C-alpha cells in the first residue's frame, strides 16, 4: 500500500507542471534547469521597490571585458566568476570574501572569444568552470581548492575556448565551446562531475557516415562552426538536454558549404545519458547572416510542454519540446529584412542574402535582433520578457579559405542606420504563443543585460549608461533606478538569507557587442568598463 | 618555427619600380585595404575600415609603424589579437601597416614604400615545405576529428597537453626504434594503477604525492584528467598498471601509426 501511495505521488509529481522558479537560492545559471530567471520571492514588490537600497558592493578588480556573469547563491554564499576565470565566494549578506580562485592561464595564448566568463555551475559541493584556454576545472565549493582539470582541445589549435556556464545534471557536467566564427567543428561534451572523466561528445556537425553529414559540401564540415557558446536546459521528466547550436562558418559566405548545414542554427534535444540526438529543429538552413541559435532555451508548460528560444536573427521560436514540432515564431525586433517572415511550418520566407563584393543592407546587424543576454519567464504574469535591438548593417560577403582554428567570417560589415532612423533597444513583455506585445520599454542604445522577473511583479535589468532599474511587470512603468557607474552586460538574480530578499546585479561594461556599438554610437567608446557586484535590499525596518 | 630572413622588401621595391612611386604607394595601401577587409575588419574585430568593434578603433588614430609590425606579426598575448606571422607574407604585413597608417588621416596616400621597407619581419615555414608523410603524420597527431589523438597527452611545437613524455626530446633514432612498438604494445612504466578507498581502480600518472594531497593524471578516460586527491583517499598505488598505450590511440590504424612515426 505504501508503495502504491509512493507510486501515485511520483506520478502526480511528474504530471505537475515543471517549477522553474527560484526561492532562497539561485542555484543554476538560468535560475533552475528550465532557465526561467524567475524568483518566487515577493518581499520586494511594486509597492516598496522604490525604497530598495544598496546592501553591499564587491569589486572584482579585473574589468577587462566587463562583468558578464550570472552569480550563483547557495545557502548564503554567493559565487561569482569574472574575466580571466577568477572565482570569488562571498558571504551573501555582507559581501565579505570567503575564498578566491585565480586560474593560472598560459602566459601566451590568444583569446579571440574572451576574456570574459559568463558563469559557473555548482552541484554536490563541486563548482565547475570552463576556461579561456579550453579546460574544464572543478573546485571544492567550500574552499576553492582545485579538484580536477581536463583539457577539451588545445585552444591554440582550435581557436576555441569556453566562456559559458556549464550545465550540471545527473552527475554530468555538460559544457559547450566557442569557435563558431573560426574554422572549427563544434561539439558539446559531458564529463563526470566527480572525476572529470569524459562521458560523451555530441558533434554539432555530423561526421562521415552520420545522418546529416550530406548537408555539408566537401570538407566544409571540418570547419563549419556550430559552436555551443551558451548554456542549455534540461527537462528531468523527459531526460532531455536542450542546447542551441550556433552559426555555420564562414558566417557570411556559404559558397563552399552548400546544403542545409545541420545542426547549425538548430535546437537539439539530446539523451542526457548518452548524448545521442533525439530530435532537432533547424531555424535557419544554410545561414549566411551569422544568426546563431545560441541563446537560452526556456522550458515552459502552457500546459503543452514547449520551449522558447530567441534567435539572433530576431525571431522567438516556440517548439514542442517533447518532439521538436514547430508551434510559432514571432519577431522581437521591428527591423528585420533578411527574410520576409516565418511560414506555418517554420520555413523561412523570402531570403535576402549577402552578395560577394557588394555591400547589402541587412537588418538586424550581426549583433542580433537580440544579443545573448537572457530573457525571463514569469508564470505569475504568464509573459516572456526579453530585450530586442533595432539596428542594421551593410554586409559584404567574401570567399575565404579556412585555416584550422583561425577566424573564418567570410565577409565584413558596417553598422548603418535603420530605414526609419530609429536605432536603439527595448525590453518587451510578450505573450509566448502569440507574440503579442503587452508593453515595451524603449531605450536609446541596445539593452545588453539579462532580465530578471520576480513574484513581486517586478522586472529588473540594466542599461549601457549604468542604470540598474526595476519595471512593473504588468505595465512596464519604471519604478526604481540606481546608477552603478558602469554599464550592464551581465545577469541579475534574486535570493534570500535569513528571511531577507536581496537583488544582486553584476555591473561592468565590455564585450564584443558593446565594442561594436562604437561604430554607430561613437560616444559609447568613452563608457567606462567596470566589474563589480551590486546587492540591494529593503531597509531592515521596511520589510 | 620561424626563420629571420631579411629579403622581404624585394617585392615591395619591385612593385614600386613597376608602377612608379606614387602609384606604388597607392597600390600598397590598396593591397593593405584588401588584406584588412579579409582578416582585420571581419566579425567582432576592428570593424570595417577600422571603425572598431570588440577590438580597438584604428581609424583616426596614429600608430608607430614598428609597433604595428610587431603586433600584426606576433599578436598581443592574452588578448584577442592573434599573431599573423605564420599566415601573412612580409609584404602582406608591410601593406597592412601602410593601410592602417593611412587610416590615421583617412586619406588614400600612405607612407612611402622606402620608409616601410626598413622593417624586417620574419618568414614562417609553410606547410608546403614538409614531405607528404610528415604532413600526414602531423595531421594525425593533432587530428581534431578524433577524440583519441596523440596531442591529448603529448605536446609538440607548443600544441597539445604535456601529460606524457616530451617527444621532441627523443632522437630520430629513438623514435624510429621505439615509437611504433610502444604505440602498439607498450605498457609505459610511468603509468601506475591507483585504487581509491571508495573502490575506484584506474591507470594514472603520478605527478606529486604530498602528505595531504596527491596529484595525478587519471587515464581511465581520454582526455586525461589532472586530479588532486586527498592522500588519505588513496588505498594503494600498484605498479605496473597493465595500461597499454594502444588503449589511448585505438582510433589510429596501423598505417597511421607508421605515418605518425614519420612525423
């Protein structure tokens, strides 16, 4: 009888919609494995957020590339990683440093994709980080002592490295790689959390004899990109790991890689135990615009089990995550001219491709209809919150010969005004199944920080000029703002210790896209870099 | 491997002779423009005509020519700026310097070729200088399409992970005599068998055994894992482990082993 009750409870739990909200802890990069970036804490809400005050600030001391990470908080300890693979463990109440770890980088090597780090993963007392020279390291989360270290591939050979946070599920460290703009063949690896031993590899470009290999012409598969440069998600009830695969290389020229180029620009669902492909959905067959499908994959039950993924080309894709079936795609940017739209089966309508040797207006720019900075799902509001960017470029494609591990772009670009002369950024609240805009917050520059949603009906993010601010999730009205002195490119979180809710944000301007902005907004060259964590809470008597 | 050869300026002078000084200068800048578009303006680098991206703006700024040559040739360590010395010829670098200097004022004229020609960047060894066997051996050694490859454990010419012996220190004769045999049948003495208190058994190379911590390379899976184990967790260290070299390089066919040996 007890067994039967247990079984019924188990089935009941499996039927209940996945809860991706965080509470006291912020244990994973995306909050939880479903990447909602939603905190169920509601002590800070729309009525009192105006009183939010700084509790402490931690300066990391290395502002090269800004601060792009997502801090984690587990049982009152905050873990934050910075450029050049430094990790700090801090008392989450006071900001006091508990330990620090400075990864020993080789004296001479090139970090084309760096120097930033976007986060770490923690499970069973082990903290895991990918490095600029393409190692995966494990630390004792209590002390910062190094436990193991394994090289994925020589960074000097592959021109690739790791800047994204790993995903740890079922004792496996799943970690991607950069290299999508280099002559490199992408992959995703799983390592054993305890020993560091390699468990499986999924090649994002199928090799000879594998299904999908025929979508690559000649030897182009060896140099075809397909990086896995952000962090994936996991559905425990399906046992599936979801990862978004980046653009094919060369970015702007596809003449030597004729075919669909699987599995670039695709969402792949892999068996967590084996790394074997269960299904895939390719957003952009034969991409010639650099439209990664690299960004976060948000798992939501509506109640249909769907996933939401914003692509760099400016469309948000909603798929059935049990089988990859296309449900809908809607734009997050107004200025999109590389296609006329997405058809009922997810097919691209009216491709507008770059041409060799002649500039062509393409919108959005290479920086994307949105950059990688993540959106948030609020189950309370029933809305998906994401930034979007209005900007265009003139692309000139060129044929290039790939050289292993070297940059392989296939063209150049120059940022140009949008046809309506209204370049800039925005943050919108969207109905996930229709793309209907409930509200939109406009900003003169691209918004490049991730979004945090809370049960207090609040949306937090930061801007290029250093303002970290809160919007009302229902109206988009700005309720509170604090200038941290440097722009925002990281991901804010919320956590609680001893019953007090905190909002924490990295502050620190930098990154490739921030650099790109100088082409169009020359004054941004003067925006100061920074690298600090700011933590806010309500004054003690107010809560 | 780089050889310093000081004859690089010949093509530039020839170019100047054929086209006349002012045309020659324009031609050098135009060539630099083309090279810049192919290698420097791309992606998140210096932007079209040096207008900036993740890498610094070059337009409207003045740089010393020696500095530009050094940075283009050698790169800037620990930054995104790669070394181009092995990919560009000397006159390519000269042309790039001329073009980048022309961006300071954004006029079409660059510095006179004779001025540029006083620089002496080195010349890299090209792939075509190697015999087919050696080239094939090198490909196999570093082959990124194999999970099991020699460079997982050996570093040669700065590429690979230095877990096993430095093969560059072995003489040609030693390699010829031992390498094939070692690869196929060898049980390296350095590899020991470790048993931990939780019952895990695995082949490993001992790096350092301290009173509190023992550092090893765990060879149970490839690539090897550098692990720092509490010394008290180690039950025993046995020698030999029974680990065979061939376990780590199963992906190579016998002919590959021979070809590797040529390398």
